[in-house]
């Protein structure tokens, strides 16, 4: 697979790795565009297996840096429902054709995007904190992370409801995403067969650019208006999701 990629495809792969690094450095809400980029390059289902190892690399960095701030009691309330969501997402991915899978990913991207924009612009930031809310968010996060590697929007809403301090929020989500992403690996290998030696080599190409993004993100945050940058990413992601749907 790696030898079949042309310069343009490799460039987009490296760009996706760089953006992933930026997102793990603290620029929130931009990782959603990575999914759109990789779908264009590799196709809907195949791209999920290429992105997963990339995410795990970023998760490991986040855990190393923020692990001491994790609040495990909150994470365990969300994790069981996420596991169920992953299994459900695996089953759905097994039975739907590629075209339906691709359009479903486009829908999930748009839904996540709308959800983030709505959250940023609503007057009240108060969200429910009941057990039922946690279960719904966990199930939805698990399903979307399996189908599109897009659990962030839904998991983040739950932890915001728990009113976690900034570092505790980052540390808890870092551990949660690492655990759930590692849990997804066997499903990609044995059920979907989207992770294999060829796909791992493709994922490894992006690793240096993930680290470049990680270290660049800190400097970019100091020089670029984060709100304007995020708005640009939201716009580009929305356009990308629409193109994915109609491609």
C-alpha cells in the first residue's frame, strides 16, 4: 500500500499527522478535519485503520504529559458504555456497504461539527450530569469512535458536565482515548481487517509529522488567533464532509 501512494497522497497523509499533533498540543476541535483528509486519500473504511495507530501515538504523548491529573472515577462511568458503542459500531461496519459507510462518516463529521459550533455559541454552558446522560454520551462516543474515530465531541460534553478542572479534563480524556483506541485495535485487525502490516507502514510515515505538530502547536497558539484558526478548520471540515457525502 505504501509503495502505491503518490506524492499528493503522501503529502495529505503528512498533513493529517501534523494536524493530529496540533490537536494533541492543545488546539481543540481541529482533529475532525483529519478524518475528512484521510477519507479522501484512502477511502472511508480503510482510513479508519490507518488513523487509529496515529491516534494512539498522540494519546501516548498526552498520557505521559497529563497522566497525573486523570480522574479515574469519572472515566469509569463513561468507559463501559463506550465499549458497548465500539462493539455496536463494529457490527454496523461489518454489514453496511462501503458507500453507506462513507456517507455515514460524512454524516457523523457534520453532526460532530454542528455539535461543537452549537456548544461554543450557546449562552449557557450547563449540561446534564445524570447517569442516563453519561450512558447516552458513552454509547454515542463509542459508536462514533469506531465508525469514524470521532468520539471527542461527545466524550468532551460528558466531562464538561462533570465540571472537571482544565488539567483534570485533559488528563482524564487522554487516558480514556488511549484505552478505548487500544481496545479498538483487535476489531480493526480481525473483524474489519483495516489494520495490517501494509496499513501500519502507512501510519508510521505520519509519526514524525505528529511530533512536529506537537511541538509546533505550542508556538502556533502564541502567534495565531485560536478562534479564527478554529473557525477556518470548522469551515474546511464542513466542506470536506459534504464532498465526502457526494463523492
